[in-house]
């Protein structure tokens, strides 16, 4: 790796690392995949990114852009080595223009920080559940959305322009800050959702909105998912502009009852969580109409409020679900495979029935929840990574989900992106469109250095378990070391979401992945499997921990 010195000349020695411990700490995200880079580079400017891309292109070194590492698809991993380009330090809010309704930000800006800067007058609508940690650059890369998408859409609806460094180091500016333009191709939207495979986004111009005058929440209970689905379909068909519309099925409700201790009657088989915003009188009228529609579809309990504290209580079951799923049984963990599919609004009841059928067919507990208002369902599995039969069933279930989604004219990924996880299947949805995407990729990145193995743009990932992180557990379990059942289970329960970064004082000081709890779990797992050897360097990454337990407080799985 002779190029490490050249990288250090560009960004400084402290910002280009090639030590084994740090590389290993960057080898995972929330997916089932693994990829160990050859270098981690922290960049601070577009000029640095440009020089690095020119260097990488001349040596044909893979470059993988990364923000906070909250991907659930393997999109930020380095399956063939190369450089992980960490953009988290490019985190400046360059301009807030409330008069013209836009902001200019760097890609490492955290969504929650952006909205804090805009409050109390304005907000940026896309709100993925990882918004307290996710960077806006990552949301551009995947066209992420969130709970508010039912009214406000996904990221692509809010991006006005981009600054992008191309594979050869050239800097491209797209878009404009004026409301509309017919000048040339819409290059901005070519890069949104491209997962860093076409260029590295270094600046984002995004639209913002004034804060709504009034917000109200409601929960509606039903005996069946079908009744809930029919209710949502009719609400939207009648043109009532919900700003959030979430659903929890019976499995999800059972989990939050068990883990969070919420009081939900046994007869409740499904709950809708609804938000409406706008002018107060209009919102109140809309809530009345929603109640009437729910009555027609056999609702068995509705609660509405505009009190902020009460809203937080109402929303606790939905916002706490992922955490609850991760706590069901120690050693088991939420495992994202093909789990964020979307279908047309009219087919919401059908997809809910199909998910139930798949679960019954395989005898596997599947929790269905998500942004039902825009047809986006998350159907997730909780499994034990040590059990081959769990992985086999998970693979069969993933294929069934794909078949169901395509049968209902849906999309395999409504907001999380393709990454490595869905690369083997994406051509089934896109057809000739995949050929067109590969043509664009070859034109912009002829050496194929930008984020290889993602989106089916090459042939690297042909199976859902290629570059699989749990191979050693399944193929040679007798060679895997144990720290004892309790510690082993804690390690395997970690979903690598990265929320521990939020409270870690050592990470706040060092910005090193190896110094926070996620990095520690990744390193501990690789120590178990023998992928990394004991060393002073490895020990140092653990011994810097202050044992303040802030990581446990911010961990969805309570590790």
C-alpha cells in the first residue's frame, strides 16, 4: 500500500490511517456483510476529496464514501479493500436562507443538528429514524425518507443542487437555488440515490419549509391488519394530507408490550400512529374525518392529542420498536435483509396479508411495521446468528418478500437503498434499467473505483450471503472463542447501528470508530473468530474507555 504516504501528504498523517484495529472497526454496518478497507481517510474539504479521487483513479484504488455508517445494506463497506473516505468531519452548515427557503451544507452535517439550527422557524422534512445520527450526505446517497414521507416525500424532493467530485477528481456543480430551471439534463437527480457509485457529494443545497402552525397525533386500534390497511387507503384516497402514518402489527405490538411494558389490550391486532399538521382548524377537522373513516373500518379505540408530552407517550411504542426487537432474546438480533419494500397505496392491505402468509409458511416470527401511509413496509426478522437453520429460513423469506413485492408492482427498497444486500435481486425490478445504470456508471467511472459491489453495478455480489460477516460462526464454530454465554450474547445482540457514538466522550474527542462501543463490539467479535490477533494496539482501543456507560444509555439494544 505505497499510496498511504501520498494520502497523508494530502490530508495530514493523523487523518490517513492504515492500522489493523481501525480498519477492522470500519468493516461492518447494520447489514450481514463485511468488508475490510486498506485505509481510512478523514477529509475536511472538497479540494482534499478531489486530490484523493485523482490519486485513487490513477492507481485504480477503490474508494468508498462514508458518513455516520448507519447503512443497513452494506453500502458503506469495502469488500475489495481500498479507501474508506470518511466525510463526517465535513460538517459545516454554510448558509441558511430563510427568505428563499434553502440551506447549503456539507455532507457530514447530522440531520438533527440541521433541524436544531433551523428551529424554531423552519425545518428540513426528511426524517429517517436514525436522524439523530445520520448525515445528510448519507441520506442523499440512498434517497432516504422517514415517517414524514407520506406528506413531504423523500430526500430527492428537497435537494436543489449538489457539488460532486467525480472519479477522476473533477468537481461538478449541479442545480440552482432558483425555484425552477430548464437548463440541460437534471444531473442533480442522477446522483441522488446513487450510493456514492457515481461521485462523492461534498456540498448539498436543500429546500426548507416554515414550521407548521399546529400538530396533532392520534393512535387507532384495530383487531386486524386488513382493517387498518383499508382505513389508510381510504384516508389517503379522500385526500387527507397525513404528515405521518405508521403501523405496528400484532408481532410488533407483542414485542413492545413484553419489552416496554405498555398496556395494550390482547384484542388489539394492529395499531396506526397518525400525525396531521397545518392550520389548527383544518387539522382538527381532518382528525374528525379520520375518526369517521376508522369507525367504518371497525376501529376499536382511537386516542388523539395535541399535547407535546402526551404525543411523546403515544409515539413511544413506534419509536421504541427497533430497540424492543433487539431486546427480545439476548444473542438474537434484528437482521435487515430485504426489509423495506414499497407497494402502491391501493395494495397496502394485500402486502400486509402476504407478509403474514410468508411468516406462517416458514414458521418464523416476522414483525411488520413502517410507513404504511406511503406504502413502505418494514418486515424484519430477529434471529440467532449461530443457527444455520435461521439463516436458511431468512434467505427463503427474503426471496418470498421479493416475489411478493414484484407481484404487487412494488419496489425492493423504498428508502434504505440497494447496497450489497439487494444487489443480487435488483435486476429483477429494473430490467433494462439496470443496463442503463451500468452504462452511466461506466461513463462516469470507467475504472470502476467508486463504491464497488453496490447496486448491482458490477457482478461482485451474486448471493445474499456473499461477503458474509458470520461465516466463521456457521462453518467452523468449534474454532470460535467464547467469552462466556453472557458476553457472547451481548456481542451478537449488537446491530452495529452506531447510536453509541452519540454519548461516547472518547469518540467525541478522537472521532475514531475503534474507540466507541460499536467499534469495540466489532473488534471483540473478530477476536472471537480469530480474524484479529491480540495486540497492544487492540488493547489500547478498549482501555481508553472511561466506563461512563453513556453508550448503554443510547444503545437501542441496551447492550
